[in-house]
């Protein structure tokens, strides 16, 4: 076994024509670390998407409830109130529909929440829809 010019041993022959790979563990370790970091980045992306979905669902529920609370008092302001509540939750109100028929008065809202994860670019925003009826006095 003789060292190379730089004083390091890279591939050393054992005299029988077989080569001993000195330093190959470093290459395997680097490969393993890259694989683990890729898996961790993917897990963070999935976790961010799930969290954004939950935020969107909560914002849609709160916006629909706020609009339903205004529906009996001032139907024209119900969707404006839903937009204010959605904005306070970090969401954007995409649509607000007031259904006023004999069977069911209700408000349906749809909101969008950005994912907020910059590690995984290209994730679409989370969407959620919720519906609520007006608050009525007990009989």
C-alpha cells in the first residue's frame, strides 16, 4: 500500500488485482443525507398544504356564520361581513351566494388561503366552501 502524491489513499490494490475503495462511505453518506433532506422537504410541503387546508376550512366556516348572522338584519351587508371575517383569518373571499327561498335561507361562501410554504414552490392555494343559515329566535 503506497500513498498517492497528495498523501491520500484513494484506490489501493491489494496485489491480487482487487481494488479497495477507501472513502466510498463518504459518498454513500452524502447520498443518504440528500435523500433524507428531500424527504424532509416533501414532508414540510405536505404539512404546509394540510395546514393551509385547515385554515381555509376554518375561515370559510367563520365567514359563513358571520354572513348568516347578518342575513336577517341586513341581507345586503351579509357578504361584506363575510369578506371582512375571511380577511381577518388570512383568507380571500372568492364567492358569496345568498339563497333566499321559502325552504331555506342560507349563505354559501368560498375562500382561498395561500399555503405559505416557500420550500416547495408551486403549491396551489387551499380552497374551502361552507354554508350556514340565518340565526333565528327560539320558538
